[in-house]
C-alpha cells in the first residue's frame, strides 16, 4: 500500500525566500551599476583617461669665449652620447634588464663602481641567496614587525662575503656600472650613461636597438675645448662634469633657479662668475603620461638656445708672447745660484682709462709628481690670489699721501743720509744722496725721503741716536690713502675669490717706516696694475674687468653674434689731491725711466714709447713651497715694476712682480728685463696691427678705383 505524503509548506517558503533574496540582490546590483554608469560614469571615465603633463628641461651647450680680436678661446666639442631617461613607473628589475642588454652593446668604464654598489647589485641579482643571509629567528622577528625592511637589508649587506662578490663577472660589473648611472638620475630627466670614447660602432648599434632598450637614447653631448691649451686656463675656470652635477654647497640655490641636479655648471672663475650668461636657455619637452606614469606622447615646447658668448678683454696674441717672455726669463734667472728659490713671475697689462685687462699672465715652475722634473705651469690666477711685499713701487702713493696730509709740499727737500735711531741698525737708502726734493726722491728711489715724510705725518721728531716715538694712527691714514689707489683693497675685477693682500696687524714705529717703502703690507699684482693706472690716467681708480662684451649666440662656430651687453668702464673713486700733485708724481715716474741715474734708465733708455714708472725691491722672508726645508725662513728679494706709456697720453699700464727673485744684496734684475721686453712686444704688435690696417685700407682704395 502506497501512502502519498505532501511536501512540507516550510520548505517551499524557504525556497521562495531564497529566490526573493537573490532577486533583491540582483536588483540592488543592477541599480548600483546603473547609478555608476548613469550618474558617475563620466567621472570614472575621466579618471581612467586622466593624464599628466610633465615638462622636462634639456640642457644646452654653454656659451663660448673669444678674445678681444674674435679668436676662439673656449669652445664646445660635440660628443656622441648614450643617455637614459627613467619613467615614473619603471621598476628596479626593469632597469636592471635594460642595463644588461645595453652592457652587451657598449663598453662601460667600471672604475667608479664601489664595493657598496657591488653588494646592492649582488642582492638584486640573487634574491634567494639574499634571503638565506637572514636566519629563521630574524625572519620571525620581521614577521612580528620587530625588524623592518631597512634593518633586514642592512643585515644582508653586512653578511655578503668577498667570495660572493668574486662571483661577479666583468660583464656583471659593466652592467652594474650602467645600472648605477640609471639610478643616479631622476624620473623623466635625461641622464648621461656614456659620453666619453663612444665609438661610431657603439653609437650605431645602440641606435638600431632602441626599441629593446626602454628609456635609452642616443644624442649629441659636448665638452669644453680650450683652443690655446693651458694658456690662461686657471682664470678661465672649470665646469662640473655630468657625474658631479650641481655643487653640493649651492644645490638649493641652483634648484630654485630651475636647474636639474645633473646639470653642468661653472665651478670656478670666469665659468662661475658668468654662469647665468654662459648656461643658456634650456630646451623644454612636455611628456604626457597616464596615471601610471607611462609616457603617452612627447611634445617639444621650445628648442632652447645655447649660452651667450663672452668676448674677453684679453689679446691672446699678446698673452702668448708675454707668457713666452716670462718663461724664458724665469729659466734664465734660475741658472743663477742665488735664484734657487725663484719659481714664479707675473705680468698684468691694463688699459688705464677703461680697466680692460689685455694680459693677465703668470707662470710657475713646479716639480712634476710623476717625472720628478721641473716644468712650467700656468699661474695667471696668482695675479689676484697671491700677494707679496712689493717694495719701492708704492713710493708714488707715499708722496701723494705726504702732499695730502701736509707732511710735504711739491718741491719739499730732505737730506738723504742714514737715520740713526736708538736701539736699531742704521736705516738708509741704497746710497747717500744728500739734499733732494720729491721728484729726485722718486727718481733715485730714496728710502730716507719717504721715512722723513712719514715721521712728519706721524708727528715725530727725528734726532740722531735718540728714540723715535710716532703717532701710530698714521698707519690708518696711510692705508686709507693707499686704498684710494687700490692697494690693500679689492680691485673689483669680475672674478671670484680676489685676494686683498695682507695687512700687518702689529703697529710699531719701525713697521710704520717699512710700510711707506712697501716692506710690510702685501699686495697683489692686480692691485699694482690698478694703482699705476690711477696715476697714469690722472687720479681715477678704474675697476679692472676681463669681459669686454656679452654676445648673442649664432650657429656658425667661429662667428660673433650681435652685442647683447657691452661692459662699460666703471670709475670707483677719484683720489684725494690736486691735479698738479698727480702731475708731479707722473713727472717723477718719467724721471725714473728716462732721466739721468733714474733706477729704470739703464733698462728703458732709448725706448721710443716714452715710458714712465717705478721700480721696486723688497727684502722679505721666503714663504714659498720650499719653506719646510729651512728651520728659519731665509731672506729673499722680491722684484717689482710698474709702468705706463706713452707718458703724454698713456694707452697701456703694466705691473710686473717676481717674488723670491734671489738671495743676498744683489742678483738678476728679472722684473725690469721682463717689463722692458713686455712693453717692446706690446708696441711692436701695435705697429704691426697699424701696418695691416693701413695695407687693408690701401687695398680697398685700389679695388674701388
């Protein structure tokens, strides 16, 4: 017998409830999808399609430097270069893979790879072995957040052994060197991977494989080229390499001025002083990226423009001739046993009316560390960075200070015989001259006349064999007066790190006497050039400058563009005093070189260019590179010469300094010899230039006819 059982009602109810819930959920889902699509659809679409515009600056070549006659001094040499630009979404693993591919195509110098770089690379290449460097206990601590990622990584670094690093092959090291360059850049900033000795084959094969090398590109880079080798190199300055980038001490300043961290900038002297001009206007490229950082398109916003060019005041033909003279005379002087400590000499030629520096020459004999042989090096920079006791060349400033303070008047006479001051050795000129006036004192370089002038200035009274108390405030009076000529203060030349010389800190009567004959405070050669220019031009202290013009860049390599800015002469001050006082010192300087027994007559007698000037000799303690060989600093003679010509209408002012010229009371007159040859050369070149100009005019006239 079959019994029919009815289904229980509660089962049907549960199924219905389940279907209802499912229906309700689907309804909510459909409603939600509709809401998203209809209400927020456009917002989400915009978010998915969102892009970012990132503008990147690309560096341009620096401006060039020309001499006053348009000759190239500093240029840019093009270089084949391989670069890398890191995308925002690029991983370390992707960068490493690209580096490995690139390493197979180029040779990369590995000398800059450090041990820490090798360890980082080893960990990246050997992740499983890296894990084994950490104990189970340490991993447990890591899981418990008692050790963080950085601490784990440092433990791994510490436990890498030499045998681990020894497993790195030469190919690995090249890959590492490239990977290191990749990592040194910033996102979307072009980084130099290799720009030295890139062979045409390397350049070609990389160019052909760019599709397999994401971020890598081939381009043209540049390096500084010096057309005249080391001539004036210390003054021209240096530029940072792409490895150095921005100097650390000025990083924030440069970044604030829109520089990139790997930009090359001037780091010394002209390159540094005129960085804003030479750097140029960078090219701008706009990269359009999606929200993941992948570049979708690239647009050139501006091509950029290389830096503006500098026309220097320097005449390179003259500079080379003068450097040759210095070298020859230094080697000649070194043959004298008395000149064993001599190792340098300096010459500055300056237009006394405009402050333009036509020549800034300096040479130094130094021992080559590799060959142990003496060689001649450029030391033009020493004209502004080193200072010395210069001797009697300052006596023109002493006489003018005497006039200005009322200690002497034009024509005042003094009796030149040894001063006998109690407790000191007799103080005298190089010989006794008897009764002399101010002009004669300059002509024969009387020390006694200068001493008696400063004694009067300092309210002293000289009596033989008695003490000589002086008002030591005269130190300040003299130094303030000297500063009007540029002695003891910055000249204002357009170069950084200019020295001001040494101001003796001790104030004593004997040192006051030394000060007025140039044997206490020290001065630079540039200060001497400004000083003699001030006397030559009638009392105006002109600011020296080494840049004559700033020019717009042009494409032609040896052509000058339009003038952007011309550097005008700057008068810093007019010295205190009457015109006739300056005229009188000028006459005294003419007598030094042209009249009777003037101290420069034997050298400059018969010179057609009618020179005026002052010679100087200072007895000073030696403080050069050989100083450590002596228990006590030996006494040496510094030789100096200041001059201008022609006397009636000066067109050139000159300062010559030969420190540590010889030991003893007499020796070779190297400064005078150099000075005579320099002025002869200058005026001979002027004649040649005038002759060429005359011939050019004649040729033009004939062609016209």
